[in-house]
């Protein structure tokens, strides 16, 4: 199982939001590249980066600061970068690929413009990740602010039919709250998709890592860990060790 330490960016700063709420934002670092290097030194092979300023449609200066940070993070030795947040055009996919991103996550546009989703999947294939966020089984878009009156099962099944083979599923109610994870929820999402998914939202302890790893590679490809690392709930090295342990 891949452990993706997370760097969420607002105006070039490393932050975490609670349940996606911009007003509940805590800044952890002014130097995202140093944070990326620190994760690499602790053994991370992958890093999950989210451009919150783009996702939340913030001003041009904030978005440029994030783009500059993402470009620099992609040059950190030893890390493969999975990046998303506000990616809503083929041009932006091309730009991020040019930075060196190994995976690029699409969210809102996959739901609001299904024609775009089909074109992107056909053109970029395995580079792309479908990023689906839901609360109480209902999908949210535009930085988790808006409803689309579609169920998570419906959206995930449709994206799988279009050819997406990587999917991050975020449980909004648990994101940034350190409340623990619902492993059965991710098993359900994997069954809808027909392939293993990346769990996001609520990982708070090594027990959560252990439970996700125990679910097996047919259900869980990886998990994203943010606030729990920044708050010192556990060390990244310990999480990586558990994730790599054979399932008993």
C-alpha cells in the first residue's frame, strides 16, 4: 500500500483545512519544498500535493505562488508527485505533466463536464486520477462547496466506465478531523470502481494505516495522510513500515 504524505497549498504555504473549510485553515510551513524534502528523507516515495488556491478559485497571486511551489516540488529527488486541485483544462494537465508530475488528479470537471472527462481519459490515460469527494454518499464539487445531486456510487461507476484506473476518494466529514477512517466505505468504493482506490480523509493513527493495509491490495491502493503527520500523531517511517508489511 502506498502512503502519500500530503502537502496542501494556499498561496505557496503548507496548510490543512478542516472538512474543506477555508475559514478553518492552519498554516504548517512557509516552505513547501523543504517539507517535501523532509518527507523524502523519511522514506516517502510518493507525495500528494493539492492546489487549494486553484480549487477555491483564489486570486492570481495565490495561484501563481502555488504553481511555483508545485513546479519546485516536482524537482525534489526521489519523490513521485501526485498533484491536483482546480485542474479543469487539458492545458493545465499538460502544464503539470511538464513540471514532472507522475499523477494528475481531476475532480470537479469530471462531474460537471462528462465530455471532458472522456476526452481526458482517452488522451492522458494512466497519468490521470479521478478525485471524488462525498459527504453522506453525495458528491461535492468546487472545493467541496457545491452539490451536484449525484451519488458517489453513480459518479465512481461512470468514471470507471470511461477508463479511469486511479481514484482518490475523500470522506469530507472526516477530512482534517483526525476522527479515524471507515474501511468498509473504501471497500464499497473499490467495488463500484472495479479497482483499488486511495483512501483520503480522517487517518489519525497507526491503527488506521494498519486497518487499510489489512483490507488488501484489491481494495486499497494507498492512503493520504496529512494533519496526523503534521500534528505528530505518528511518524511517517512507522506508517510506511506498516503499509509495506505483508497482510496476514
